[in-house]
């Protein structure tokens, strides 16, 4: 087939793209005049959670709610549409959901007291439950959620309703209609006693998420949720044909038994199945700033002597990196605080020292903060920075507070440092962390191009339009070792193409400056 009379970014004139056998066969001057849609390599979403995204499509999005009145209206309406007996679930809530006061069970009871309610925060590292949900979960009097997680309790010994990090959140989210299975891959767990109906529902959620990706021009996604259950679901779907390309890293967590770790490493080494690929593992080195679980190299403001702590001790983390590196696997690590970034780089360096150098393209996910002395280490170790332009406070509907104060003004210059990282020669790949943030690459590009410093004298960390587009296309393919197959419009490349209508230069001013006009996967219209 032929995509005729399209524009190519950075080139003058119109072109015809001849697609054959799933590849770009020829690019020639247009044979006729036409609308002149802009053709780009289709977007690569470098960090998303497909299962969670598919589940939240049926939940209440609270990202635009910032006071108790608006919360009441939204929750009562959503609760009325939620079947009796089901827990009411919402997500995307900012920490200023109730204004200046942090949410607790009493505030939620004032809105909805007669049925279980669980609200997940915008960063998905915290949740708030009302009293009915805490009672149903058996944790109103508190619970030990394990290292790095907390069921927050008040002076009376009762749970306040705040649940910090995955293990604590899962205690309540297992009551959801989904059974909370969508979050288990993040905490390295497997669901138990799954019925055929639940399995079918979970596969449907994954397919809904993939269709949502295609709707936004995304034809490749890194699904950062890997457990054996999701691997099995995706392999079954892949045998029938996935609608897009999916990479699934397997999640390793601290304290796993040697047998469990070996099982996950074996799963990570399995060959591709159709459009589904493996070849990588995922770990968490810390949490997030808003729950004070991001590990940093200096003290938190107003918390003298407190820097949080890494989830892995150095010896265990280095050993896992050495094992994964020896198996030829790529390693991806969630590291938000600069202490976590440094600890991750130390592990990568240990793996290289033990096994010898190779083109590993290990990744660090997020890098909300980095110490200036660690910037050169990214390039020296060949690390890919997998970052999300929708994450900085002040963008994508996120309020500045409390995050910027928790980070501390003295460290603003080191936060979300896209330009500083790019100038080191590091490959920077963009994504959204969906459903943590809105999925649209066009919206994310707008955020990347319109970001402003938080104060005078702060560096401008924006990339150029060309650099930002490359971060969403070619860089994502590079991070997946598929840059010789996808990520460029060139003869011989796979024909994964997105067509845009509008003025792409206008994305710096508004996210609706362009719209998706067509999506092709391997030369077939999606």
C-alpha cells in the first residue's frame, strides 16, 4: 500500500511512503498533491502499566479534583454507577485532593461511609481508604505491610486510611472488582486460585489497554508489570496476535527466595512470541517524594537526619545485577531520588566489572532527582534514561505542592533534568507511566516543550521539538534494541507509522495543536 502525499518531519515537500510486507519499501517525492499529513515513526511508550491502565479505564479519575465539594460530587455519582457490593475505586488523586489537608479515612467517611472506598494517588505509590474499606480488609487496627511499606496509624493506634507503597495498598485493593491482580506484578507477587472468568476478564483488560495505546498513536509499549501470570496472559494473547508490540520485564524484589528469583530470570530469557518480547528485568530501588520514600543523598527538608532508605541493600542488588547481566538481560530500575540513582549506578558498575563490558543498555526509570556528580556516570555506563515529561509538578494537572517543598528548593536544579542528561550524550527515552499520568504522547510532548522553571535562576531543562520527538520514537526503540527495525521512517524499517493532522510546532503552546489521523502497525492500519 502507499501512504501518499505525506510530510516528513524536518524535510521540505510531500512524499509517498510505499509499504510492502510490513516494511517501508520506498520513499519518493509525492505523485500528487494532497492534505499533507505529517508522517512520524509511531510512538514508543517506554514506561507504562497495561494491566493497571486497562483496569482504571473503568474507574473514576480524580486528577482534576482539588477540594472536598468536587470530590463529593464525583464520588457520589461514581458510587451510584458501581454495582452494589463492589468497592468504589478511584485513581489519579493529587495529594491536595482535599485542599491543604492530607486525605484520611474520616474525610472520606464524610463523603462516602456506607460502602468500601479506595482512592489511589496520582503517583500510584499511595492510597487512601475509608473506614468501611479498612474494616473489610481487617486492617483498621493497623498491619505490618513489610519493609518499605506502611499502613499509617494515628495516636489512637487506628489506621488513618493512608496506605504507603504497594504492599500496604494491596491489602485493600484486593477487595476491588479486579481483585487487585493488576498491581501484583509491581510487588513481585502472583495471584492465587484464578477462575476462568477472572482470567478472561484480565485478558480483556490488557486488550483494552492496548487499544487505548493505538488510539494515541503508540505501537510499542514497555509494560513494567512483569510477573509470571501476566507473562502467561500475554503469551496466550500473542499466539492469537497482539495488536501492537509489547515488551514485558520481569519484576524482582528484595528478599525473594533463590528459587523464585531463578524462576523469574528464566522467564525473562524466554524468546519472543509474536509481537511479545522479554529479555529484561525490572526492580524498584525506592518510592516517591510525596510519601518520603524516595531515597536521597541529603536530608529531607524539615526532617533532619532522614533521607529514606534504598529498598535493596547494596550486596543483594549488585548480586542480582551480576546474575542478570551474565544472562544477557537488560536491567531497568525505578530510581526517583538521587540516592536511589547512585545506588543503581553502583550496581550496574559492579555487574560490568564482574562480567566485562557489553552493549547492555541498562535503564533507569524516572530519575526525578540526580546528584550532579552522577550525571557523567550515566553515559560512562551506557545507561538509558527512561523519563516521563508528565511527571514534574506544575505539568499535566499536577500541583506544585507538596512535592516541590518536599524536594527542597536547594535541589530544584537537580530535578527532572532532561537537558542536563541529554547534554551528557545519554539516550533519553520518553513515556508516561500510564495510568499514573495521561497516556497521550501529544499531551506529554506539550508538557516537555512548555515546562517552565519553578523559580528564578533555575535551569531550563526542556528539549527541542526534534529531540523530544526522537525521545518518543527512535530512543524508545534503541532502549529495546529494536532501533534497526523501528523508530525511523527509512527504507527497510518496519512500517510502524503515525499520521498527524495540524501544526506540530504548535505543541509547545497547546496539546491539541495536532491530532492523530492514522496509525499503522507493520504496514496495516490499526
